[in-house]
């Protein structure tokens, strides 16, 4: 497992990108929430892209943190989208009914 959940939060204009790595689990949930909040609170940010390309595992707490950020973004008129989703994580999102919400695309 990697020491830090996040490898980077980058804000470019109205888009913030949060690059995540390692395991999004109960041990890292507070750090994950803080990084997502940082991205959502960026000045002028309307879109947050959550890059999951280097994520190895997501448990229910990690998924809950992602969904809380999604709900916060939606309530504020912002867009939060998960991108570069590994197959094993995409499967979790599909099973839990969150894939469409987090990607903006219908389940195929």
C-alpha cells in the first residue's frame, strides 16, 4: 500500500484533477475526504476529475467518501467525474449502482 492516498491535486482554470493511488479504504478515508474537499473548494472550480488509474482497491468507506464528494459537488452546481477507472474498481461501481453517477455515462 502506498503511504499517501493522493499523489496530486492540480487546478487548471475551472477544472481540478485529483490523482489517487493505492487503497481507498477506512485508513485513508479522512485524507481522501480532505483532498476531494480541497479540489471542490478551489477558486472558480466547476469540474473535479478524480483520476483512479493508480487505485488498487476501494472499500465501502472509500466509496462513501467519493459519493459524499459527488453529492457536495452536485449540490453546489459542480461536476465530479471519476476517470481512468481500473476494471476491478469499475466493477464495484457497477455493482453498487454508482458507476453512472461517478462517470456520467450509462452502464453498458
